[in-house]
């Protein structure tokens, strides 16, 4: 249950404002919402099954401490990625000879390859080593967040500024990444070096966030 609930929570966060959520909103204007959500479910379960297999395989090759440190760092990167935001590149307008479900599923599968939510799934599989729990959590997390995008996306945009959603999601990812790094290095290093390292990491995060925000404004 821990793996399922954590995976569900993080994927919902990661998917907010993500390219695939934008795709769900775009496709929902052309097809029935039920068809779009079915396609999201089918595409996600295949895509994230691959991610879970990769994450589980890595735990058998690379030392666990190194994997957990990389996973913690990746959460910080996901936080910055969330802050940067995503945009569509015309995927929703590409024509297909297949039916609605197949069309949307193919578009989602391709868009999800190497995307933030797929990489988050790999990190969660590494962290929990529970393939079934992580796969279920990430799959239902995608369906829930894309349902939110389809059903309540317009309302949320009217009442909750997009920047606030991005900042909250980015903050949660970054916080858990920092906690993960602290847990690993506090075992290996003395207290002074640990806090100096954490301060350096936090300064790097703040600087990166500032650069991303400045570029966005430009």
C-alpha cells in the first residue's frame, strides 16, 4: 500500500501541467472523455510496466546506496522540470487511420517515452522495489490526473493560477529529493560536511529555479 499510495501521489503531482495532461485536454475536445481515459489507461500501463522493469533491474546491477542517491537527485530535477512547464508540439493535431482509442493511446505512449512521469516511475520502482504496487499507483495516478485535466481543467485555470500549481508540485518534488539525499549522505559523511553539502545543493536549486523563471519571462 505504501508503494501504491506514494506512486499515486507523485504521479498526480508530476502530471499536473505535463505534456500528456495537455494532450488529454486537447483530445477530449475531439473524442469522448471515456475514450480518452481508456486510451490513457492502456498506454500508461504498458509504458510504466517498461519503466518498472527498468527500475527493478537497476537494483540488481548498481549498489543500492548509489541508486537511492540518483533517485533522490532525480526528484529534484523533476521539481525543476515541473517549474519549467511543458507545451504541446502538435501531437493532438496529427491525423491517424486508427479509431479514437488507438489514436489517443499511440499518441500518449509516444509522448510518455522519456517524459517526467515515466522517469518518476523508474525512480519509484527503485525506491520501493515493489513492481505491482508502483505500476498500479502510477497508472491510476495518470488516469486520475488526466481526468482532472479533462473534467476540471478549465475551472481550475479560472480559479487557481497555473503558476501556483506548478510551484506546489515543484516544491513537493524538491523537498522529497532533499530528504532522500540527506538520508544517504548523513550515513557516509560527518555532520559539518553534510550540512555544507545540503546548503550547496539548495543554492544550486534556487539558482536553477531563478534561471528557469527568468527564461520563462523572457
